[in-house]
C-alpha cells in the first residue's frame, strides 16, 4: 500500500497543503507546533477515519473554520487505486468518509482496508503505563488484521457498558440485579471468550516478530518477550469452550463483589500483557531508551504481522520517535525502516538524516513551517 498524494484543507495548522509523496521514506522536518505531526495525523484519518491522539474531531478543525477536509490517493499492492476523503463539519457535528466517492458506512468497515502502523509519543504508555495501554495495542493490531475480532470487540464494549449500568443501578438502589444480568452474562461469555482465545494466539504468533525487530534496532544482547496474563486462571487457552467455562465460573464466584462495587470484574477488559527484556519486567527495570526501543520494536513487529495477515503492505507513521534513542539505535532504525515500505517520519533534527538517507527517487523530504510546506530537492541546508 502506498499513499501517493495528500491534500489538507483547514486542518489544524494547514489552510491548504498539498503533498506528492515518494514510495520510500518521506521526511517531515520542522519546529514543534508548525504542523508536521498534523500530516501524519491526517494520514491516520484516511486509514482509520479518526486521529491517533485527538478524541474530538472538532479539535482538528482550523480556528474559526466551518469544516476540515482531508483527501488522499492510495495505490494497493495489486495496483488498485483508491481516492479517500474524510471531512468534518463543525456546524452539523457530522463526519463524512468516502472511498472513490462512495460513502463509507459504517466507519468501522474501513479498519484494515488501508493498514497502518503508528508510532508516536502518545504510545509511550504502551510499555510504561497500565494494562489498558497494552490491551489497546493488541486490540488495534488484531482489529486491523481480523475483521471478526473487531466486531466481537465492538459488541463486547457495548455489553460491558450495559452490564456496568445494571450493576451501578443495583448498587445505588441496593437491589439484587442477578436476573437482569443473565442475558448480558451469556453475551459477555460468548464475545469475551472469543477475544481471549484470539489474544493468546496473537501473543504466540507475535513473539518472533518483536524479537526480530528488536534485534535489528538494538542487536542481540537484549531479548524481548511478551506474556499474556488473562484475568482468570486457565489451563487451556486454545479451547474456546474451556475459556467460556472459566468465565462463567468467575462470574458466579465474583457476583457478590460485582454487586458491592457496581462494576464488571470478570472479562478480557481486565487482561494484562507483560512485556519483558531478558526476563525482567520493563515497567520496573528498563531505561527510557529501552522503553522507546521496545515500543519501536512492537511497531515494526506490528508491521510484519499486518503485512502477513492483511495481504497488504502497511504504511508506517513514525512521529518524533528519536528523542530517546541513542545515535547507534537511531541509525539502525533509519536503515531498517528504509527497507520496509512507504514510511513517514517527523523530526526537528535534520542532521539525523544527512548521512543515512539520500533524497531523490523513492525518498523525499518536506519542510513544514507555520502550516506551509516546501519539498526539498536535497538534504543540504
């Protein structure tokens, strides 16, 4: 998959910006706050219909503008052409998405069609934060690679929301809501067991991806590892019936506590994924550089996983990821990224690329200043 062109209108800092991208590495240089991250955010909108860090679409509209428009052209690995447009109207509070001028409904149907890997400072909590951040990473990868997983995930979230509402009302009114929970328990078990089995399969399949990626960046002295720790104890994770039985047993055993706290205590929304280097939990023992290296390795591993499962080469978005990598790891990452696919890299430091990349042909560099864009013919100042 390649993004050949991109136009931003009234989007963040960009009043009207146009890009003609190279098939290899595209460097976006500029000082902080001038609009280079807006470009990779716009690509996220085209691939996912949403930003990778902003919750509210209205925040992406340029000040005092009625709407923003993002339009881009993708060429798939089999040479199919897709014109994608995403627009958000502030007055109507409405977002529109079209592919080749045909409306996309629902928006969730676009996930995985244009696979994308995003690595940005906003993803740092994946390795250093709480379990929710690691579940979010795994869910994002699986949602792009397996449409069925994404649908089960969406249904599970609806079930969890409704179940929590019943439990909260039961706690507030001090009444036993067991009968009201029965149909929601059945659905929680059905969708939750599917998610958990697929998560375990993912971790088993993903080990080789992250180990290879980490080795390319940091060498062979450090060995990364991921372990899936489901909320309930299970002897067999490859058998969905066993997982169903375990969830049912846990729901029964924690019924009183759920009534007491007014919240669902059983299910995949409480799973953990332990990330380790040389057998040590990175949350307790890793340096900042190791955290950043592990995160980048996760993203490169994600690239290979999606490429294999989606049968389409993902686009890579690397937003300001070099600040906590030493020169050795930065150089290895740049050299490795150039061999992967079409990559978009934002940075404030031009010197990072002078000795590592050559502009022309597949590689391009753009300078972004106050929302204005200039394509550079070389890396020379």
